[in-house]
C-alpha cells in the first residue's frame, strides 16, 4: 500500500465544537459539514457528532440528504437554499431548514406544494454582496413569508465578509445592518461564522455556525489554532520512499527549477498534487521528517515531492513524513503556499485513505 494517509481525530472535532459552544454560551450551533466535512469525511464526522450537536449545515440538497440519512433528529440547514422548484418538496420530506436568498427562491417556495412547512432562514445581504436581499427588499417579502403555509419558523441569517480581519470596518457595518432588522418578527437569528464566534460576541445571536474552527484550523492569519484552544483534526502523513546524494549544481524535479547550492541529500516523499498537496508550494516550504522540519525543493509532482535532507544525515527510506498536522499546522503550510487552510483540507483527494481515531 502506498505510504500516505490522512488521519482524522474525531475527538478533536468534538472538542472544537465544544469550544464553539463555550464561546457562545446559551446559543445553539450548526456544525458546518459541507464539502465532505471540509475533506474530513462527512459520514464519520456526522456520526461522531450525532447526539452532541444542535444541527448541521451543508451547501446542497445532496449533502443534506446524506446528513439526514445519518441523523434523523438534528436540524439540517441548507445554506444556499434550493436551486430548482422540484427540490422544495424533497427539502420538506427531509425536514430541512432552508435558506431563502433571492426573489426567485421566494416565488418557488410560495408556489410549492409541500408535505409539511419548512423552517425558513431569510438571508440578508448585510455587505458581502454574494447572496441575500438588501434590507428594504427583505422587509417587503417578510410579511409574505410570515403568512405563508409553506413556512413554519421564519428566521433571519447573514454572513460576514471580513470577520477574519479583526477590527475591519465592514464587520461593524454588517452587524449594524443585521441589528437594523430586529424590529421584524423573526423566530431565530444567525450571523456568526467561526471568526465571529471566536472574537465577536455581539454577533452570536441565537445560532452560531462553526466551520473551519470545527476542524482545528484558524480563520485568522495572525492567530494560530492552538492560541484559540483548537485541536487539529487531520494529519496528512507520508514516508520517504527514496534518498539520494545530489552534487552541487545538479537540479531536482521537473523543469530543473531547483539547483543544489552545495552537495545535498535529497529525499523523495510519497505525496503529490494528485493527493491534494498544493502544486504551487515553493521551494523552502516546511515539511516534517522524523519530527524535524526540512525544506521542500523543486516542483511538486503528481505523486511525489522532494525535500532537502542535508541537515538530517541519518534520515532513511521508510522514515515518517508529516505534510501537516500536530507538528506543522495546516494554516502555516497554507500561508507558505499563499492560500488558506480551508483549501488544503477540502482538496485532499479520494485516493488518500482516511484513518479515523475515535
């Protein structure tokens, strides 16, 4: 078996959900498990959290159906709503909470024949300008939805654009926009994502929505997960599958993009971009071999990458390699590669076996 595995610590995910609940005492929380639970495995994550969470949040009806099959009691929130009229009866059959984010969705919902009414979350575009109604338009459709037979609860939801940038002026503007609708009759409200859960108590409302923090990564560039009390859930681990000596002036990898400035000891690692490791990772990106950091060298290949072992003269074939995990936070790797931890976690491909720790 190819020596590469993504180990997922389910107890860490439960711990991180508890952190979110402690940050927002008295509030309920939707655990965001879209995109295969951010690459961690939605079946295993939902099963692990079942009975402990107030609800789950997903991006599509297909994801919602999978979660509902695993948990027939928790609330399941469809974050982008239904994409076509035929989905509304199925959403009702599954007993979903449903975001309504535009006039087309309002009309489709009001025209739908449903087996039971839905808990509807009316989305305010408070400043992100991606989905949702402007405040005036939301006020206009509020009364129609409140009176509709298709609607059980009528709730208010919005999403921060810059909560990960502490002190950004748009955060206060978005909060004020949201609070400006408190005179309307809503059953429940939700605004806070991971960053707002951790740093903006005024945004906690009735329901919070922990996403990236659930998996032990930080939404902030200047605050690590450990500082926030979060535990990393995934470790991506490989092995050295070859070690060779390279003379000064010799190159390594495709395009001869890296040349040895000195006689160097080069290790080949069993992980590449087809596994989800970022192809654009530059030379110098940290990789952990035998508990010590060494630099990546040359271009990442489809199935392999190379590291400079010159400072580890005893490293040998079969030695363990951590691409990210407890010794190298995924956020640190992401920063070195000019991306974010969310992307790295969700891009671990299906060919990488997952191993689950309870």
